[in-house]
């Protein structure tokens, strides 16, 4: 869960989540002051002080500007109910059954500073597809992009996974497998397939022309690296002692996962699995690149859903907690120390006296595989043999490929700006239309955000450069933002915790136990429950 990669804190310290009730730009920002919330038992009434929007199965939205109370299978409080596609004609509702709630979304209730939020002209909550079936939708984890590679839309990447609050906004760089259309355009389809509200700050492409035998991918810090052929692995063993070279040799959907015995033995104080990789006969150089194709398991999702969002205090914790700079930094430090992939090279000096690793790869999300490199120092300049340990929480990763590149260089990319945003099916009907407001919001990393709702999609257009006979051009998407997870009605009706969530090894150990108990069923449900787009 890359939840806690805290960036742009100078700006984000003053940022809160955005309230937008109609299409266009809203030049207001609202923030909620943190306050302690008592934790009641599972069946007791629970007061939520944070303003809420409850999205219902009939497509309507009920706004509780002063918070609400959860109990007796209902949301209680004075709410204003807006029908689907109507942000004007509201009626008062004082109670809403939880079994009619698709999700509850927080927003903030005190003006703090000017900032711009743009809703696409496609915008409407669930865009008319809200049905009782969506109560079972559990798919989540940030925006996704697709491209047509000749046989229909193919998933390419997911962006800023687990950036679940404004202070956690971050930038991702993901390789793309795209083709240039006949009119010299690259077209990507941006989707919101989750029960989430997305706040997207910036999208651009990075282009690198190179020899066809080389591959361009991001490193652990999002900087580009060009890697050559892989060195043969002398050895690859996990903590259980298994030889895992066959699983790691190529991108063939034969995935590495932690051994069941390692997962069962993991506990607070000793949560980790690891893989040791060895390679020989490396060319001259002072560094080495471990080239990976991987994604996260759903362990992080369980940590988020059953842990952070699993109690009735989740709404207040997400706003009063994660919008507090001290809390966000504390959780960030814990998360950086515990989660992700931690890499070391045997015999190489650490960068500081207190460092325990040479590099760390943040979690990348459970939806799309990412090709990435971890660049590490060698034990000695021009050392021909290298031994690398990749350490991580047991069962946190699914690894399709892990090799050591024989050659790496740093290319200089060309930035390809977004030129057009097209909405194929506007929420209020009519033909496809160019969305200039969305284009303006995504053009630069600034204080303008594009807000999207579940079920929305739009086409992003970029000018492209065609490959030549002796070279090719690789494209990567660089995108930045954050998202707000909807707290499901079923979670409020039947919370998985009744005590405060506390970051630490115990929280991860509890998530591992839940994950072990429901892994197979959760995977089937998660990967088959994407919100349909229109």
C-alpha cells in the first residue's frame, strides 16, 4: 500500500479534500479539524463528526454536512438527498438504511484556501449504473489506463495506488505497451472502475527513442533507466530455501508467491520473506539493476479495508488523522520502514551509518503488473559477481520476473504533453465531446485537479513519434494525484474492528491472518468486480 509516500508537503500541508456539487471549477477548499472519536461496540450508536456523502443504490446521494450517526443498521442525521444527475432539487432525509448504501465518502467542512477542482462533463456518481449488484463491488485502488493494442482495450497501468488522502499525493511512472494510430496519436482510456473519487493533478507521457534490444523502465525513484540483456542467475532462493529461478526467469504468468509455511509463520516482530539473487560475469561498472515485473497481492487491500477502513471511526480517521501533518508523517515512517520491497547488496557500504538497506521500491498496487528496476551499488567497482537480497512482508508480492541486467544507462526522455481529452458518453447525453476543462486541469502539476467518479471514462490524446527500422520509441505515463476510497455500507453495518486502528507490526500481522483466511475467495471477488464504465 503505497499510502504513505508523502510528497509536495509544503503545498499539501494546507490542502484538504475537495467538495464539488456541480460541473465546472470550484474555487473553495474545505478542511475538517481533527478531534478524538470514542470507539463504541459493534452494535452501539457511533457518531461521525466528519461531513459525509452517502451514495445509494438508486444513484442518489445524501449529503450530511454536519456528520451523522451510524447504528441500528442505518445512517441517522439530517441529510439532503439529491437524485441522480440533479444537484439542485434536494429533499430532507433523516435516516438511510445501510443496505441501500453503496459507499460513504468524506468531504470537508471549513473553507481554508482557494484551489480548483474540475469535474469532467462525464461526471455523475456511478453514472447511472448504480444497482443492488454494486453492493458486492470491492474492486478498488486508484485510476486505471487502457490502450487498444489491436485486439481491444488492454489494461496498461494503475496510478498512485493507496494515495488515499491529499497529504499522500504522489507521482507514478509506468511503462506502456501502446501503438501509434494512423493520425500519429497515442490514445489512452482513463477509467474510474472503483468505488472511489479520484483527484488527478497531472498526466503526461515520457518518450525515449532507443535500440530495439534495450528496454526503458522506471527505477525505484521514478527516474528512467535503460537496461540491456539479463545476466544468467547463478542462484535464486527464498526464505523457505526454495529454488525460484524458474518462476523468476521470464514474464510468463508463472508467478512467485511466498511459501505457505513462510506466510503461516509470519508474526509481529518477524513478518518478512526474502529472495536472494546471485549473478556472475557482469561487465564493468559500479552499480547493478534488478529488473522486475510484479504487482502486489491483496494483502495491502486487506490492511486498508479490514484495518484502516474497517471501523466506524474510519471517516474521522481519514480526515482528522491523515490530513494532520504529524499523523501522516508518523504513519509514513512506519509504512516506509515496513512495507514495500527493501533491497541490499552483499558487501556494499550503506549510504549512511544508520541505513539498513540500499534501496526501497514502493508498493505498486494489486491490479496491473509494473516493469521496474531497482538500481543498487556493487560491493566493489567492476565487481563481476553480485548477490542481492529483496526483503518484503510475506505474501505482499506477486513477481512474474526478476533478473539482473548486464547493462544499464540513464536515458534523457522527451516530455509528451496531453493535447486533448474526449468524453465518449457525457453524463447528460449527447455525442462525444472534447472536455477543455479536464484538459486544463491535467496539463500541469499545479493546484488544479480533475475529479472523477465511479463508472467514468475518457480518452486522452497525445502526439506521437513513430518508430524507425533500426530503433523504437518507448512511452511511459507519468501521472500524479490522490483518491478517496468510499467506505462501503456493509463495512459500516458489520465493522471488522471496534477499537482504534494503530499502525505497526500488529496491524500487519492481523491483516495477514485475515488474508490467509479469505485469500482465494477475495481474489476471485476482487478481480471480477470492476465498476462498469460508460
